[in-house]
């Protein structure tokens, strides 16, 4: 079969890879000139180098993403800086590190030796996690993370120190609005998995080079010439017929629409209406979105912190919005070998950046520099900041709220499937969810039409 994939984010690319593996010809349509969607490389003129449109952190639990890389004959061990679970605040007031023991003892020992939590808080943390595991990682469907933590008798200090940064990193949604069930799924596959599942994976190369570039090369290298990637190619027309779908002016046996939810809605709304299609489109229109910001600073020299990732304590009232600090020079080798200045970059991540967007860029940078200097006093002084770049992905993630009805990969229209982190993956809007959705859509399409 000849299949079109509309959108070359991680979901669309994973779908294309699976379709190719199943023997289908694939044509990927992508409006941008760079593959990866919301996880791609961009050129930052102010930094004089290539960087990413947002700093990303992956987990050892992201098994499908790692498998995709291996299918493309890539070595995740070389492309990621991998370390056992380690959450450490820049100011040294809190740290928790998984021990070198089999699961679950690696986490239990890590909690027992954690710095910055009282004994009662450590016991309560273990208790709430054990209770969740005994409940098969299920929570009431309408429960928020905040309600779950209150029910689990977590102290305000433990919530602020441990649970808040963990939740905001996983769901990018405030605790009082975030779905406890989605958070439980993340905990199940990371903290509740094997020892390697909770490992932290920081890309050493840009996100497009991580694996999208390799897939593009593989598709263009199809010996029969049946597969390709069309970059800078915006799809505005989609039609269905009994034996084919029409994408722009070309006929295909089927299509996987793998844009974000709003762009997918615009395409699918062109198709014939029915009671089922109306409900399906309503589910796509129900999403709300939250911005994530990544602020990159180029330093006069490498900082070389002892760990590449540190937790920051945000204080929006003082314009200190940073929540995570990533130091490229601590990765052991430059994050981007082909780019100048790659080893002098530090990246500050702000999840749910709505409050930050209300301020001028100069004020944001000044506040972040002050925040870094105040909270990293135990390390070498922050080198001079010689350039900066702010990237805000306005629709970086959907609000992971309770009761959100997410659509399935199969649509009410014949020969039309969708893929994206917004489909019913049981994950929040993370890269692994996008990959799983793409693989699932391709697998379903093959089974239905083969």
C-alpha cells in the first residue's frame, strides 16, 4: 500500500518507520524544513549555533523510543548521557539519588538517604507510592494530583520539594489541575519499573539528529524509490473516497494525520460529517494548551557543574522562573559536536511559562541570572553570560487535566488514522507518548487494510 503521513513530528516519523517495516511505501509531508515537530533543532542566531527548540529529558522507561533508535541502527548509549535517577537542587538543600541496588530497593534506599526530607516525610512518600502500586496504579478518574497528595498525607514541604518538580516536569500542568491518573502512569513505568526505567536520559546531540535525520535518510534510501520525505510541504486539502484518500492532489491507499491537535482538526473537519465524526472532532477541539520555555545562555567559558541537571527553586514574584538547569559542559563532551559554543551553553526550563510571558525578555534574563548566582553559590561562580536566547513553544503540551477524553488512532472516516501525543496513549504529552501513538496508528492501519 501507498500511505501518506501528514506531519513529521515524533509521532508521524514513528508511524512512517513502522509502515516501512511492514512493507508499505510512505510519503511524509512536513510543513517545516526540519524534522521533529516540537522536538527539533533550530538555529539560534543570538547564540551563533544550532540548538533545540526546547530542552528535553527522556527516561529509561521510554522503551519504544529507544527501540525506534535501535531499528535505525543508532546507539542510544552514545547519543544519550544516561544516569541513575538523581534529583538535586542547585542550592544543595534537597537531593535524592537511586542506589546501586536491584528494583525496588534502589529507590527505597534513595528515599531513605535523601537530603532535605524529614523521616516522617520519607515514610509518607514510601506509603503513598506503595498504596498506589497496590491499587494497580489506578486513581479516581476525576482526581487531581493535588487531591491525591492531600489524601496521601504529604506535607507541604514534601510537595514543594519533591512532588511539585516531579509533576511539573512529567505533566507540565499545575498540581491543582493535573490528572492524578496520568501522573500515576508515569510513576508506574518509571519508579515502578525495573532499575533502568527510572534512569534519566539527556541527549548529547540535537533532537533532530537523535533519530529523525536517520529516518529521513532511510526513507530516501528506499531501494525501490517508493518512500520519501517532502519538507516545506504544507497539506491543506484532504478528501476521502471508497478506495483511496486524496492528500492535496495525490491519491493514497490511506493516510495518518500526525499534526498537533488543532492542525489535525482543521484537516479532518474537511471530511464528510456524521454523528460519529462530530463527536470525534469535538474531542480534538476540547484540548487546551500550555507553553514551555527554554532559555539558553552562552557563557564565556564552560561552567562544568558536577552534574548536568539541577533542580531550581522558582520564585515568580522575583522574576525567577527557572525550574530546571541543564549544563552542556557537564555531559563529558560537547552536546553538539558540529556547532561552535555548544559546550558553553546552559539551558533553563520553565514549564507552564504563562507567567513568564507577561514580562519583558530583559527582565526575564536578569531574574534568571540572579537566580542562578544565588542558588549555585556552592559551585564555581557562574561565568559571564555573553549571549542568550529564549524559545517559547506556545502549544508545547496539552493541559493534562482529569477526565480529558482523548481520541483513538482510528477515526470514523475510512482509511484515515491519526497519531500524536494527544491521542489516547495513557501518557501525558511526552515524546514517548508521541512515538507510541505513531507506532500504534501504523500497526492498526496495516491490520485493517492489509
